[in-house]
C-alpha cells in the first residue's frame, strides 16, 4: 500500500483504504484522509441537510474515534451499530 489504497488479497471488488480520521470540535466535522494520495480528504457531519451530512456514518466514525481513545463527538449509539 504505497499510497494507502490496495486491492483485496482475495480479489473481487473490494479495495482497502488506509485512512486517518479526526474530529474538529470547532466545526463539528469528522475529517477523513488517505495519507500519501494528495487528493483524498473529505469531511462528514451529522446534519442530514448538509451535502456532507450522513448521520449513520458520522455515528460509526465517532464510535471508532472513541474506541481508538482519541477525541470525538458524542454520538447516537443506535446509529453506530451494523446494519
């Protein structure tokens, strides 16, 4: 994974993305980046009216940040489960 993106060893349609994630308390956004790409950086918010809004993904990312022991937003535990 020289640039943080690779095809699954099992083949098929899966790709693995080695990502960084962090929470910006000032904006309330969770940032996602793939270091080494120079082009992959995006944000997610819990506001469903926002173009970057995805409450389900936001809750899952917030849970992942919490489990990693880094700062993150409060989240709805019912949103942060597998579907």
